[in-house]
């Protein structure tokens, strides 16, 4: 079963947006600067999460394919 790419990436982006915004507001930055940094951080987190989930999905698909090939090549076959 493949992992849902978009929902994981969106959740990561939203969490980063609020995390960066809260940290910036505690740091005494103006709301405009906090918002800019939070949006940029959320965009970077979205792209990073999307790339990571796609890589994990590719690894999982390759593992399933190789396990199916190994099952087909077991010595109990009738191909002698």
C-alpha cells in the first residue's frame, strides 16, 4: 500500500507554517516578517515532504516487486 503523498506533504507544510510563525512571534519579529518566513518555511517543508514520501513509495514498490520475483523463482516451480 502506497503512502498518500499530498496529505502528508500538506500536513507537514501546515505544521511548519504554524511552528515557524509561533517561534518568530516569540522572537519579537514583526507579523509581516513572521508571515513571510512561515510561508517560505512551509513551502520548503511541503516540497521536502513530498520528495521524501515519493522516495519511500518508490522503495516500497521495488521491495514488493523483488519479493514477487523471488516467489516466482522458487525451486518448487514446474519449469525444469
